[in-house]
């Protein structure tokens, strides 16, 4: 099956379009302590149903090296539970790449994606304010593909990202390890709780 990949960008902070308030309360915070374990959890929990497999073979040290390379991880929480994350990678030329973005299955469809993307993009634009060694951001970019959720591309466009390139290719099936994600297919299962979040008892 051919896979279409869209490359999108913003070239000014004024390109960012605010999102509507989400249906659930969100607190979005920077993960200030680099944690390979937490980053791998986010990658698998968010990407498990969308064929994210590139980093699954990474060792603990590879994750640690990735985080030490200047990545910022912004995590959305609802009532103390992770709802999604956005990962920012600044480059030497003033560009910032959104290298990962997405929601855990239980948070999809509650408006959290728009608010998280808005916040993550805003933090990409002001990253040099937190890290003076960086050049001011002049461009924020990302890519998404037809294997991602159907809401991904519309969400990026709704936040003001513009497509600047499109490629069609056959996906690389080199990964043959265990299935991606904590529980592949978790997004198809119902959740309890008054707000759709998991509950116990």
C-alpha cells in the first residue's frame, strides 16, 4: 500500500491559529527531567495504533542520547493522567521540528488535540526564550502521513500549518519486533468514568 506523507510548516508566530477549548480540562507541562522510560511510554501509548515503529528497537541509551540532544517534551494531563504529548527538536538554522505529536486513545475526540498542538507550536516559537543559546525560531515544521489518524492533517491545517511538500512511497516494513503500543487497538475499546477516562474500583 502506498503511503502519502505531507510536510507542513509555519514561518511566523502569527501563522498560529488558536484552538477551541477542549471538552476536558488539560494541564500541559514541560517534562523537565529527561526520562527514557517515560518518553518510550508516550511513544508507544500514542503511536501504537498508528504504525509508529521507528524507535521501538531503541535501547535505553539511544533514548537517553535522543533526549540529551536538545528535545523538549510537552505533556498534556487530564486529572493527573497523561492525555498526549508533543516533542520539539530545535535545529541550528532556527527551525524547530515537531518530531512527535499525538493523544492517548482515551483522549481522542475530546478536543485535546487542538489545544495540545496550539500549545506545542507556541512553545516551538518561543523556545529560544527558555534556551538563550538557540537562535530565535524562524520556522516550525512537521510531517504526517496517511497512516496517521484521520484528524491529524485537518488539525495541523486548522492551527495554521501549510503543506509545502507531498511524497508518495511504499512504507518500510523492516521492523519485525513485537506489536507497537501498550495494547494495540486500545483506541477501539470503550472507557468508563464520567468523562471517558479510565476508572478503577
